[in-house]
């Protein structure tokens, strides 16, 4: 969620549908996201009823200090959720709720947005409630999202931005095998301060080569 595009002012702006041809393997995810099931979590479309649990999960200082500010109220999360549906229908953005196995409550989000008209290059961001950090749920959900992005949507390059101070965020991306391509200087304004971010990428060839066993690499 470092630089994800939601702002309350966007609520009234109708997205324009992408004029380009959708990626070849695309299911009709624009009309609704599938549920994806892993060993520890499942991912599904956000519901308006997720707003209170997401508000509780994502607005604490520990979770939000290195990401774009989340909505400030339950109502703000409801508006955000409605916005995610409109953006998905427009084919520009996807947001999955993270649901621990055996529960129905959302404890976090994976967001994915197209950086070009047909989703070839995408940016993703994620956040989960701090009581679920270190449980393996992030990794489980991340793999589901990556499979969906590369195999269903047709992404060939996935970018993530993480502030240099965000040790867990950088550790999580490194663990997934993302490649650190460089530093985006003063690229995130947070609490009145411009922060440097790492640009992390995963490309389709990385996945094919690694077959699930990912090692950290750094290129500059
Ligand atoms: C990012 C996030 C989803 C990752 O989930 P998580 O459960 O914390 O991730 P994991 O525990 O699986 O992985 C984090 C890794 O960073 C490592 N790490 C934690 N603190 C670290 C530190 N100070 N220095 C280096 N590595 C560190 C962890 O040890 C772990 O790696 P390991 O399993 O090999 O030990 C979660 O921390 C979160 O929601 N953070 C707040 C939102 C956020 O920053 N999102 C943007 C990320 S780009």
C-alpha cells in the first residue's frame, strides 16, 4: 500500500475502462474476484461488512507507519471498499481480503494495480494486522496473489515499493525472491517527511526459474 492510488476525493470519480485488449488468459475477474485458497489463508473480494475489522486491523501506528495512510474511519473503509469494486470493474486494480483459515473476518489486504493499460506491469502492496505477523499467513497469501497475477491476469513484471526503514516489508519481499532494483529517493511523503523506498520486482522469468524456491538477489 506504499503508493496505492486511493484517496477519499476519488470516491466521486468514475474510472474509465481500459481501451486495450485484456490479457489473453484473463478470466472475467473484472466482474468479480475468485476466492483463492492456501494452506493458512484464503483470499476473496472485499465486502462492505469487512470495513470494521479492516479498520481495526490496519489503522494502528505499527501497521500503517510506512504505508500510504489508510482511511480514518469505518465509513472511510466502506467508501474505500466500494472504490475497489469500481476500479476492478474498470480492469485497473484488484484488492483481495486476507481471511485466516477457519474464520470469516478480514485481517489484511493485498492490492494490485496496473501500471500500464493491460496490466503487463503491475504494482502490489499489502498489509496485515500485526498479531498475524510472523505466522506464515503473509507468505501463503502472497503466493496466491503472485500465481493469480502472473497466471490469470497476465502480469509479466510485478513491482513493489517499500521504505528503507520498513524492515519487515523489505524482509518479506526478499523472502519471496523479489529483486531489489534500486532506491527511489524521497518518493513517499509520510507524516511530513519524504522517505526513500526500495523498488523490488518479480518478473515472470524469475518464477519460472525458481519454481517456488526463491533466493534474494540485488541488482543496481
Ligand atoms: C509486510 C507484512 C505484510 C509482512 O508480513 P509478516 O508476517 O510480517 O512477514 P513475515 O514475518 O513472513 O516476513 C518478514 C520477514 O522480515 C524479517 N524481518 C523482520 N524484522 C526485520 C529486521 N529488523 N531486519 C531484517 N529483517 C527483518 C522477518 O524476520 C521475516 O523474515 P524471516 O521469516 O525469514 O525471518 C507485514 O509486516 C505488514 O503488514 N506490515 C505493515 C504494512 C507494510 O509495511 N506493508 C508494506 C510492505 S512493502
